[in-house]
């Protein structure tokens, strides 16, 4: 008898138009993580005039152009796409930095029975809509990404545009409200409801917010091997956009040198420092940069070209680890990886596990996966289970560099 309990299905999102079943992407049957939270629910109730806030009046959506920024798993876009015809927006545009969020949105639109064209899905690198009548902002973890996107969206707003933000109380700070006020116009926030808040902003087209400060460039330290003193380019939202993070620094100190002509993947590349270092150390190596963030992949490409020249060849892929990237099995010699261990507010090893399994599939026999991670995460256990081997290359009180070989 199997005594392992299967996690119950996550509860549906209550919307003003009925409950909505939602999924994350990719769905992990081991976890029961919801694809929505109280902030999504609060915003939808407010739009329908069911809010507990003092401004509990409906926001007219019918026939209007609605832009949804930062929709984490497509909950907002899918809910709006299920609105009755008399309340439905004329156009729904979702703007997201996350490949996973876009794939989840596609899945959730299908679950809701909406047509694939019910929402136009744009990335944060695409040109924003020319006109926005209602702007809905799911406040991101990165203030830099919010700053960049508000600058990019400001020209599409008009004096009658309704701007509403939402987030959990732990995600909305004075600095968050200051960004809305400085870039778009007068801003206020509601009282908390189930630990979620709304932000209401009134666009002021006479406001001059100044130039968009992103992307940000800086010079690397002079003691980190091939990339010492080199230029790094960071688009807004990229991890550690103003300095070299200490995990990457530790990996760079122990970076393997690829063989001539080797195919090397910088997996979860961020700003591309690790892959760029590998390319500089091994001229002739074939580099592939992979991240689920569109901002990160753009940063990696600009970092790589700033240091190896505009004609240098490499691939830059936005994908879920290597699970849906066009990288054939048994085609890679070396994978370099600094995996994240958070998915928004959830601490999880699901992303690292997908990275490790995708790397094993892509590696040739004899190919190597090098991982840097916090010592307490115990990645060596997962790597031994998956590869049948794992060696500690280096360690300090905080980090370890591990190597696993595909047999």
C-alpha cells in the first residue's frame, strides 16, 4: 500500500464572476502552491465594486484597454478574460518578465475556457501598448523592475487612466508608493484586507519623472579571474544589479576551464558574468545562456557582447531551466549553475531540481554540472541521487561548489 499522501488540489481563486481554477507552470505534483493570493483577490473584488475599502465602487472595464503588469501566474489576466461580455475589456495586455508566468497564463486561460487570443502576452522587453485605459500592477519584488516598467508605461497613460496596484503588506513600502508618485502622479494606499493592500494612482501627464535609469552598468572587481575589471550590464530586475553577488564570486574563483570547442551552458545566467568568464577563459567555446527572466537574458547578451565584441557567437534563451529550451539531449559538455531557492514568497527546491534534471538530460556522457549554492541547502544529496556521484570542489562557511559527472 502506498502511504504517501498526494497533495490536495490548490483552492480556486474566488472572483466576482465565479471561482477560477488556476495552476502554476510547470505544475509540481509534490507541492500545493497556489497560483494566486489575497492581493489578486482584493484587486478583482475592487474592480467589481465588492471591495471592503472606502472606495468600493466598480471600475468600468467594458470596452477599455487594460494592461496587466507583473501578473505572477496569470490569475488577473485569466480572471478578466472570464468577465461577462457586458463587463469585458476591449483588450487585455499582460506584460511579464517571467517565462514561467507567461506559460502559466497560457495554461490558465485554457483552464478558464478563454480563447488563446483573449489576452496579448508581452515581455518586459517588448514595446508597451500605445494606449492604456486601466493599468493593473501586481507589485514585483524588485523595485528596480517596477521603476523601469513605470517609466516605459507612462507614455501610454492619459488623464482618465485608472491605475491600481496590488500586493501583500510585506511587498508594499513607502519606497513603492514613492515610485508611483514620482513617475506617474499622486498616489495613496488602502487599509490592509487579509494582509493585502491596494495602491491607487492618478496619472499626471505634466509630471517630469526624468530619464529611465536602467540599464545599469558597473565594472567588476579586479581579483575574479578572466572577468576582472570587465563591464557588466544589468537591466532592471536582474539579481544583484549593482554588485557582484558573493555566491557568483565564489564560483568564479573555482571556475573550470572548458576544452576548446566545448559547448557550455550558463544555466540561470542572470547578467551573464559566469558564462562570459567561461568564454574569456576558453576562446572557441560555444556558450549558451539560459534564464527564465527576459530582463536577465537581455542583460547576459549585453554583458557578453560588451566583453567579447558584437560579432562573438553565443545563444541566449529564455526558458524554464533546460526543460523547454531548444537544447538537444547529450549535446553539452559543461553546465554552470547558481540556482535560486525562492519562487516569489515560497522557499522551494523545485527550481533547483528542474535545473539539475534538465542539465543531466542535456549533458553528454562525461559532461559536468558545476553548482554553487548555500551550504545548508544540501544540493549534494540531490546531485548524488540524480547523477550517482557528486564531489565538493571547494567550500567556505557559507557556500560550496559541487561537481557532478554524467556517466
